[in-house]
């Protein structure tokens, strides 16, 4: 890594601190994960800027501040098993992999999922299991094995009104889910916590802008 890249990383971490990110584990993960490995070469010069960038298929790599804020809101420990809906390029997944014991991640765009898996392999991130599937249905039972319930769930696309029931059902008692909710232009990042009686407490965290949460595996010709 050259001096310029090091300086860009340091500048981004200082910026995240100034924006109110205080979790030292999250800040460390943001510094360790090379964001430039997750963006197309056309926007490589902007990789360490605090902005969302296009990654193809009508999707984006989230703004680093939003990635950090969502990760911090999950209050992760190294014992947690996490479900992520919306792998995208895999950047948020890689941050989670440095903070949690195990990450299960679902992407509906097959080309993005395949590219993300290759990045995980290149970065030697061994605690990630990635799948191309309908994330609104949660993590499927595979070979008769259920991975649910999960300690934490993170969704990187916006539910129009409420989180999918399948995701709420896969959250363990005492667990938390962070998900954007609302129509385009009026989305809020919300944290749901599953109480002892099975009900859910929710807290609005901040305004955000995400692509909509959609069902099914995307067709090859699906437009942005």
C-alpha cells in the first residue's frame, strides 16, 4: 500500500469519527477493509471518499458513513452469527466479517454475488457464506440444517413499509435487525429488537437512501 492510499484511509477514519462513529472495533474494520477492492475501476479514484458509488446492475456500494453507522447500530460481538440481506459488491459483508463470528449473506443479482465471493476469497475472509437467493425469504434450510435464528440481521435495501415477516421470524430473542424502511425519498434506518415475549421494539436511527428491497432472484435482463 502506498503512502497516498494510507493517507486516504486515515482521512476517511478521521471523517467517520467527526461524524459521530465511536465504536473502535467498527472504525478498525473500516480501516482494515480495502474499499478500493470493492469498486469498479471506473470510480477507483473515489474509493476512499465518503460517497455511494455505482457497482453495476443498478446497485451501489454504500457510503462509508452509512456502512459504519449500520455496523455500529448492530452492536456486534465476535460471538454473533449475522444474516445480511443484499451482499452487493461485498463491502459491508467484509466489514461484518471482521466484527462477527460468522456472516451469512444473500444477494439476488447472481453476477454481483459471484464477484463478491471472489473478493472474499482474495481477501481470505473465511467466515462468510454467500448465496444467490430471495433475501426476503430469509436464509433457507440447506441439507436439512437451519442456520436461523440469527443474533443480528442487517438489510441493505429498503422495505416499503415493514420488514419481511420471514426475516423477523429468523431473529433470535434479544437479537437486533437494522433495516431501511419507507418509500423512496422518505426512508429511515430502523433497528428492531426482539423482546422476551417475541414482540419487537423499534427505534428510528437516521434518514437514509437505499434501493428497494425486491423479491426473487433477479433475471439476467432486469433493468436498473
